[in-house]
C-alpha cells in the first residue's frame, strides 16, 4: 500500500519565479526533508509539471532531454519517451513510468505532494498485478527477450486479464540483453528487468522450454519437452540466432574456446575461458559488427590482447560510412584493440598443447593470429526454423523473417503476431527488418495494445533508435535500409575527443542520424522523424543552427 502523500518544500524556488518561466524551461529542484531528493520542473503546455528527474531506463537526467509541445518528454541518451501529463511510458526502452507530483503554491513558496519513497526512487514502478481470468482467451508468447518483456507488461498495463504464458529457451526471467556484449555480464540477477515476484503478481507463467513446432490450425504450441500449450492469441518473439562461419575450426562445437555471443550461456562460457585480467589472453574477434566491436572493447578494457578481423576497410563501414568508421576505428585503437581490416578468414586451427581447443585463426592472405579464445560476431538470423515443421505456418521471407502489418499482426493468421528480430514490418511504407532493441520493445508494446483493445488500437509511429559503447557512447536513430547517398558531419571529429553529429541523407531527406558527444541531437532528430518534421539536407548545409542550438531546442 502506498504511503500517504505529504507536502515537501522545494528549495530556493518561489511561486513568482515559476510563473515567469517560458514554454520548455526545465530545471531540477532539491526537495527539502528528503535526503538527495530531487524533482524535475518542466514548463509544458502552458503550465509547470513536477516529475521524477531521471529516466527510468538507465538514469539519464531528463532535464537534458527534449520536450514536445504535444506533451512528450524524450530522454537524451536512448530515446525513452514519457507522457508529461501522466508520466507513463510512450516509447521504449524504459519500462517503468516516471512519477508525477502535484505542485502546491503556499505563502510564495513552492511545494510538491508526494511520498518520500517515490521521490527517492525517481520512478513509479509499473503495477502489473492481475488476478488472471480463465474466462478470457489466453496469450502465449514464444520467446523471452526485449520484445516479449514489453508485450507482457503492456498487456497487463492496458487491462488484459487473460492468462499469459511465456516460453523461453533460456529458462530465466526476461533480461537486458544489451549489457551482454557491452559489458559481458553473465549473472542473470544483475541483468534481469524484473524479479520473479513481479511476474507472479502479474499472473504470468514463465516456462523454461523451447518451441519445436506450432499447429496454427489447432492453435497449439508444441515444445521440445513434449508439452503443448493452447493459445487464443499468439506472439512470436524468438529473436535472432547467432551465426557461425561454415569454416574449418569455426563451426559451432568443433573446437573449444570458439564462442558465439547472444545469451547468458555465451557470456558465462566466454568469461570462464578468458579468466581474470591477471592472466591476459590472446583473443580474436571475427567480425567488425557491433556485437564483435562491443565485446572486443569490453575485453581490451580488462587488459587482454584483442584483435578484430573485419572484411570492411573500417569498422561498421556499411552501416555508418567511411568517415564515421574511421573515428570508431581510432577510438577503439586508443582502447588497445588491434585490427585486421579488409581481411577474410580462411580457417581456425587447434592449439598445439590441446588439439581439442582453438590455437589460431588463419587469414586468406596467410596471416596467422594466435588465439586462446575466438568470438564470432558475424550477425544473426531470424530464429524461425521451428516453423518449418509447423502446420499452417506463415510463409517466411527470404531472410527467414515473418512479414507483419503496422500492428505486427501476421496477415491471414488472425490472432498471431511476430515481433522483434524475426519481424519484417512496414517502416516508412517499406518492408524492413531492424535488429534494434528499441524496435523490438516498441513492437511488443504495439502488439500488446492491439490485443488488449481487441484489435481497435491504432499503432503508434516510432523511430528506430540504437546505441553502442565503442570507446565512447554512440547514439543513432532512423534507418538506412534503402541506402544513403551523402553523410553530412557537423562538429569535432578528432578521435581524441569527438563531439559530432552525422546526418545520413538520401536526396533531400535525412534518413538517419548518428551522434557522439552531442546530446540531445539524436533524441531530437528521432522525434522530428516521428512527426515528419525532420530538417532537410539543404537546411543542414545552409546553417549550423540545428546542431549548435540543440540543447535549447524544444519541439
């Protein structure tokens, strides 16, 4: 039961000062009588709002975010969005709402009404508790990643009271997978989004199993443990399966200490093989994609000798272009990473001391790289092979994904949804599959709203957002699936201390934005893209205002 609300004075603020604020003014204030207690005061929509000062995702200060005149507050770090009037989550990756507090003006001073615990927590924990009714049709979710997480929570928060079952291969509660490659965390309790009690109170059954097939004609999910689960509505959220190279010594399971990286079982195995920084290892990362680069960056930071092999001339060249790739390359070199770029792998050979374990990776040009540990970061494929043995299954796209509509519903299969890495959805009118955590979570929210509303809820537009830790924080929004023909870079690109924004354009349209050290430009751009009001290529070339005035910009 929540503690009764009390009045707390805000230090150093007067009623007259608040009345003088202009639209968009944001300021933190200390709460007297609450140790380290703070609130954010924001003038939006003609009045001042009091709310939690930190984003509930990773704790970013919301005063540095972007406020939309339509009542949306977007975090500067990863694009999480909150409703200014209610505090509710509007866009991923945040799960919990921010708390809102009533403002009271008394004797010229400013007070808020709230309870101490909520003020200190800087959030309002989502209440998903539910006494599930067997009278409502059930929802079965196949998968337990980010998409499944938001589907579960959004179903409950939007009033769905039927039974929910989530079938997850990993056998643990949904967790923050982004922390695996970025920090190689391997403790489920440190990356879990929620406690087991949360799902118990929400009447959600987490089943440790793996789907082997689905009979779409009888609405039955069959699992590898020979169990079956009937469903009323079905959400497919199986995510991506990491690829391994079909080369000698690099095929999964062929040699010890050759690893993929996707789940907790992978980070546990990698950390066990690598050991402590007191005994540095020679580590070869095959692939200069984000997973490989992030893992290499984490390991180099622990004093290991890390070499990254990539086919591109610079890391992430296909995604970000040569200039940005060069900046990333120099940043990672400064962290101690070594690179073999423009290179192709021939095979891996066993260790001379242990023929069952890897000892070296060989390139096609004859180069031999000694290796105690090899990590393959060569992409993922949609984890949909189980549908090959499924009766009445949807036809798969060429890449193995499932085509869906704007609500992430599968056409011609009423009550079936596909979300996350396995879904190809209409992004700006073009069928697109995007492997971003933010997209997966927003897809889960969209599908859940559609189910909870019995199909009446219209999908909300969102902009894909991505972030990475590559020597320093990289933020990205939009998508270049249709390509880009120019990159406009504004700011300082010196790898010793970059602070820039890169705008990817196709014709006059800005289709994606990447930033380092230039918050909140990414979040501002993501919101403008969502609204269809993003600046044009010509406007960017004509002026630096968009970049230089980002901090004061209010939509």
